[in-house]
């Protein structure tokens, strides 16, 4: 199966998976941000790696195996922690992503028993963003703005400033990537079955204000996840922060 820029294949040996990059475009940059350190680091050699895991799947397939409409906040927090680590590593190299696409999020499940009912243990799953299609450079001389000079399709997970950008090149703040990421988490909180609806049928048909977004997740207030999202969707892009406190 293909997830983002990765070809993922189950090997004949039990719980062995081969993950291989489809092409060499942006190769150095891609592995720069995917090889962040944590318990289950992925270190590639010749654009491929063998992983011990019970299952590897796109985020959409992972969510289909969750029986309740909303995903528990522990899983969502783990996704935000994993993907933000990739974004932070990109930021160190003065790069970021304009937006995130659902189809490019890969989930590695290390434990066969993970999908047992009411499982809140997140130590056996890992989320990886597997595409560089929306990667751009951060210009420190322009107050941490990015130059938008690549064409992009408008999906429901765009920051308001990117959604309202009609001419290229354009300039928006680098916080656009974190805004996009937390929009995905909001849908997972509300009802993950809505996560891949086509444009015009999703809950983000048009950009929403901070207050309206927070109204969607008021049932998880006052958790750390709620306050992280609150800081990341500020109406002023320069005031947005992405931080667990």
C-alpha cells in the first residue's frame, strides 16, 4: 500500500514490514524530519527500513477500527505529539509544511492487542507524516513567514490565511502547519467519521473563528489538549503557539 511518499509492504515473516520511499525527490529533507528520536525511531538506509509492528495503516483505516464516534484524547494527544515533533524538527532547518493531508498520515501499531475496547495506552502506536508535497522554507527575515509559491488544493484542513490566499507567490506565517494539524484533531474529537468528507460537506466548509472552533470541543474542557488547541487556533497567526502545558 502507498501512504504519502512511502510504499509499505507486509513481509512474509510475522510482524515484519518494509517501508520504502517511492522516489528520491526531496530525499535529504524528507528523512531529516522523519528521523526524529523517540522510543521507536526509524533510521533509513538506502531509502528503506524494516519495522517490527503488528500493523501499519493510513490514519483513515486506523480510525475505522475505533468503535466510538469520537477518538479518546490520549490517542489524539499522541498524534499531536508525534507529528509536532516532525514539524519542530523541520522548523530547526527553517522549513515547514503549509498544511497536512489526512491521506499522508501513517500509523504504526506495535501491539497486536492495541484495538481492544477502551484501550488508552498510546505507547504502542506511532504517527508519522509521510509526505513533503507541501514543504516550504521559513524566512526568518520576514518575521517567520513562509513564501507560498507552490500550487495547492484547498482541503478542509487549511489555515484561514492560506484558505484566503488567491495569488502566488504569497506570504503567510509559519503557524499555518500547526493550525492544520489541530483542525484534524478537532474532527477526531467531534466524530472521526467526518474526517475525510469532500469539500462542501465537512465541518470546515469555510474558515471558522477561534470561538466557534472551541465550541466544537467544549466537552473536553479544561484538559491540556483543549488548551493546546485553544492556543494553536488563535485568530492572529503570529500569536499561535503549539505547546502542552
